[in-house]
């Protein structure tokens, strides 16, 4: 009985192993790298987390891009 308990605990802990989700960046969120990363992730939750991280990264990138638009002379 004493030998069975550590074996059961070891098997239970193997199922708790976390899959590491890559960090969202310009390189990992590019279309080719994104598809490759998604295909390598085995868990659906990891795929969703990576997809959301890339969407958030891309949204932040779009928010940082802007162009100066001078006001028309009649507005000042």
C-alpha cells in the first residue's frame, strides 16, 4: 500500500504539467509563425490564450501607429 500512494501521486502530478504559451511579439504573431505555433500547441486553452495574446499585441501596435494631421487654418 505504501508503494502505491507515491505512484498514484506521481501519475496525478503528470496531468498537472502546464504547457508554456509563447510570448506574443511581432515575430511570433506573424502569419507564418502564428500558424506554426498554433499547430504545435496541444491544448485548446493554450491555443486560445496565444490567439488572444496576439490579438492584444496587434491591437496595441495599431494604437501606437499614428500620423500627424495638422488642423485646417480655419480651426485655430
